[in-house]
């Protein structure tokens, strides 16, 4: 069992939670940097190769092998910091979560536009920086949210589900029952959330353009939003040395509808993914996607 596999087991997650609870921030970040450094030196591991391939997809064919290695090291370093911070902050309770994420005036201006629609909401996000922390903070700010997550999480991620379900986020692994519940919730004016950059496999996903290359990403969320007549709220999290973690958003997106439902699904998915592409491209080192988005992406040594 390698370090990546151990980290997602129940024992590995408990260990990480314990470190997050008891280590001070400076020591926790130092430990995270050390772990990231070990992973960055092991170019043969699946996590390194996957994250490098994903960076190649974002940076494009002109990126040199040296640039891809530097980008991968940066991603691993950021991943370690955010993982420790999530556990450390959650261990301190709801007030700590609310203090940890900056929701600026521009974010709340978009929320007011969202409220003015009077409709249910599908929050569409991507795996930028401490996205779990930002979604939890958003829910604690008065927006109870059903989160649609991967259908079969590893043992460690299952524990994270239990943690989040103690609060105002209801995490529901994607299934027919969860999707029906989400549609009903949005029809009643409630909020659901999904990460639209999660690859689901060629046997399940439709090939949609993402950074100019076909990627097997989910499109069902667009069908779900169309069925619920919901409005789309793009949201993500980013970190900066001066601001810390902060939430980003765009004005609510109304679904564009014609008489061709399948064309509408593809069209609106492309609109949503275009927002995520822009956000990821601005800080690719903060895109924490641990699964291959483009299986055929050049994974140069």
C-alpha cells in the first residue's frame, strides 16, 4: 500500500484528523510540506502521474517537462496545506470555519442576485484550493445545501461524509434516489451543489470539451437543473498569501433553453465549464484533482 492509498483509508484519515486537531498551524504546515516533498520526489506514483497529466491538460502542449514537474510540485504542496487546514479548522467548530473563509462584498452581491430569482439553486463548483471548507462556510452562512458526491467514496472519504453530515451540509453519494431528492429540493427553492470537474469514466460520462480536449465529465447535473427549473450559481475557493481562503462566485446563470433538450444540456454544460476553466487557469497550482480528467493526456517523463 502506497502513501496515497493509506491516506484515504479509515486509519489514514483518522491519523490526519488527529494531526489536524492537535498540531499548531505552523507545525501542521511543515508536516504537510514534508509529505508533499516525499510525493514530489516519487514520479512513479499514481498520484504524481495523475496530477502531472492534469496539469498538462491545463497548461497545454507547449508546457515543458520541467514546467510540468514544477507545477506538480506546487499542486502537491498546496494540497498538503489545504488538507491540514481543513482538519485543523473543522476541529475548532463552526465559528472557526466562518472565520477561515473570506466571503467578500462581490460574493454577497451575487448571492443577492441569486435570491432575487426566487428559484432553486444548483451551486456548480470545481476542486480549487479548500473547496470543502468554502462550501461548508457557505452552508453555515444560511444556505443549507445537499451536496452530490462520488457514488463510491473510499473509506477515508466516507468518514469525511460523516463529519459534514453533522452540520448543515447533507452529503448524498450520487444515485437515482439522491438525484430525485435533489430535483425535489430545488423545485421547492432549496440548494444543491456539485463539483462539475469530477471525471466519471468513459463508460458513464459523455465526452465534453474541457480546456480544448474531450473529457469524460458528468452532464447529468444540467439535466437535473433543467428538470427543476433551477438557476446555476458558479462558486469556487481560492487562497492567496494576503487574503487566505476566499470564496469566488459569478452572477447566477439562467439556463438557456430551446426545444432540443439534449442540445440544451450540452450547451449549458459548456457554459458552466467555461467559468471553471477560467478559474482553474488563473491558479492551476491550486486545482486539486486527484483523478485523471483526460486519460489520453500526454504524461511525459
